[in-house]
């Protein structure tokens, strides 16, 4: 919903109803991940996508029908032998799409949810997508670290989904949860889609060099909140890094340790060490490789630089297990030479590590193209 939130909110604020279609589950090689959404406005305009074009026409018609009837629908789209190209996915995937009518009446909490997302406050929206009682389908519970608003129709269900939703929110994950009809931990009959809107993941780029500017641009493009840090004030300037969210002048290891103590480092955080200088990168990597949770730690340099760096880190007391977390030299083998090409190489490795990709040409793969999230 994040990608279509501005359009959805404009309709909501105008006291009108919009058709909102959301991918809640995928199977096989589905083109969009859970959380992908499409909005159908009262005047027929469309924003967003649930399948990259495969079933948009069918979803559009269903959204218009749902707005008219007021009855939400959970629909499955996939390939069948008889109808592979009518409303199916030509890629062979399967999508579960939940379509609902969104207005001030059906979702009064939307304005507050949008304010949380805009302010980068963590918030999750839990929506009943399946239940034997039609009156329960489409109900929303807004889950925050310190409270909830709305209800799924029973106190027991609210408590269960709040507990699980906070766990998903802390991990930045979106998922469908299953319960008994009244929120029982065992049984089935209630399915709830929990969409997490955690703050953007962080990319910390250490070393204010030309390559860092290109890496910062790639990080911003991928949706990271990018920080560039260097102890040298003359190089670490906002002018040199216009796409970075912040530029910090500090010793890298000291800054990273302070951020860890402040609780701003998590399993989605990406750390790129581009300093090329042992007096900066060795103390920094001592801190980075000992962090309990971090998504990726990579360091730039030649093979000779890497071997020297690893020797220094061993002398500093790092274990082999800690050293195994280091991606060095950073990046995939693309034959990159320029800062921009190198940044693409680094971004490619980060994506591969996040999703479990092998970095091979897709034409050389057999089986599924899309990987399950590894973190």
C-alpha cells in the first residue's frame, strides 16, 4: 500500500470510496510480492499494480464491483490449463489478492496510518481476509509498538494478532497469519494479512570517496535511508553526496558503535566500508562484525588489501565465525570499472544476499526465478 498511499489518501480525504486490491500471498514465480497494491479511483483512474499487467484488467473489474457492493473479496489468480491467458499469470505464478472498498467509513484509521508512515514511525495494518462470518472480513486492526486502534471483531483475535503483528513489525515483514475462528492459536477459519510499514532500512556508507557517492545513489534508488560517514570534514559534505539522507563527520567506528547503542542498527542494515585505510576500516570492521544483528557487511579493496585486512582483524581478536560475515572484496563480479559500475556490482551483491540469489545469469537457472527472503 505504501506505493499507492498518496492516491488512496486523497480519495479518502475527499470522503469518497476507492477500490484497493492488495497481494496478500504468492506462490511459485509470482511477479509481485505480498503488499503490492492497486487503487481504483471513483473516476476509474488506476494507480499501482498487483501483477505487472498479467491480471490487472480482471482485478480492475473486481475492484469496481467491490466498491459498488461494499463486500470485500479474496480472489486467487493463477494459470490453469483451460484459461492460461485470460486472467491467469503467464509466468506460472499464483496470487491471492484481497479487494476491499476503502473510505472514511470502512477504514477510519487510514489518516493516522498515513501520518505514521510519513513520519517513519513503525506501524502495521492487520486486515481480516478470510472468515466464516462475512461481517468480520475486511475489518482492520492498526498495530503499533505501544498500542492498537480498530478491531478484528473479537478481543481474543485482537490480542493474538497484536502479539504476532508486533513481531512482524520488528522484523519489517509482511505475512498472512492463520488462527481459529476467534483467534485461537490452533485451528483454522481466520486469516489475517499483516502489512508492516517499518522505517526504511539503513545503508551506512563509510569513506567519503567518489565510489561512495555512486553507492549512495544506488542505495537511495533501492529504498535505503543512506548515511555517509567519514572523519575527514573536507570530504564529508552534503554537496558531494546530494542523494544521501545525512552526511556525518565522525570516526567511523565511533559513529557505528553509537548507532548500535542507540538501537538504530537491525537485521536490515547494510554496511559498506569503502575507506581503503587500515586506520579507519580495521577499527570499524571490529565493531561491525561483532554486531549481533546486521544484514550485510562489505569492504572495498583488492585481494591483497583483503588479505592484509583479515590478518589485522585476526590480530585484533576477531574469530573465524565473525570474519565469515565479511563480504570482501565487496560486490559481484560484473567486470565493473567506473564508480557507477562498481556501485551496481555492490548493489547486486546486497540484493543477492538479501533474497538468496546466486548471482548467475537468469538464462542459466533451472526452476524458480524468484527466491524466498532469507533474512
